[in-house]
C-alpha cells in the first residue's frame, strides 16, 4: 500500500498555513490528497469549485499532491482515496480540543484509520481562513491578505471577487 494521507478541510480560502502543512506532508508521504469539504453548514464565502481551484493553484508545484472534493463522512472519503491516514493542522490549544473530538469520532467510525497532526511553521501559526474572510468581508482588499494566502490565490480572489 502506498504511503498516502488525506488532508481534509474547508479551505475557504487556502492560506499560507495550509500550504505550509501540505508542503511538509508532501515531504513525509508518497502522496497527499487535499480533500476540500463541501460543508454547507459553515456557509463558505467561496463555492466548492472555487475552493478546489484555489487549492490546485496553490499546490501546483507539489507533484505528489492531489486535490479532490467530498461531501460524505471523512472516513468514507479516506477509504475512497485508498488511504489509512488523516492529517490535520493544529495552530492552538482551541484547535486541539476540536480535533481531538473529531479524531475520536473518526476512530469510532473506522478504527483502521489513523489521525495525525502537524503544526504549521511558527510564522503561519496565526493565520486562519476566517481571518482572511473577515478582511475580505470588510473590504480589506488583496493588499491586506497577500501575506496570508499564496500569491496565486490572492490573484484568483482579486479576479473573482475584485
């Protein structure tokens, strides 16, 4: 079995922190599948198609990274991708509590699937998609998010939402 990991998230939008975790995972695993959750409950700013496109743009230089979307239970997505490992990013203690609950829930659904956690590099630890969305919603402009998201994503957002 190939050494494959699924990195799920809403990625609304993908940030430099997400990309940092993806890059580092791509050095550890043979294949990283970034799985973009449809997740209508969170009321994303960007459509799932836009989020998938932004992730593809941000990860295009990483040859062992694939991008997919899912609307099912995460463990079902992981099985469909023929993986056995879920990877999640942790920035703060508040992330840990939520992720611990999700990890246990996923384990109860399928004990064969492992969950691992990577922290972003310190310079990206404060970045979140919600911070980026808040800046955009308050007309902060692309020049205010260009250090928070990959440049190709800032350009994409500028073209779509500008």
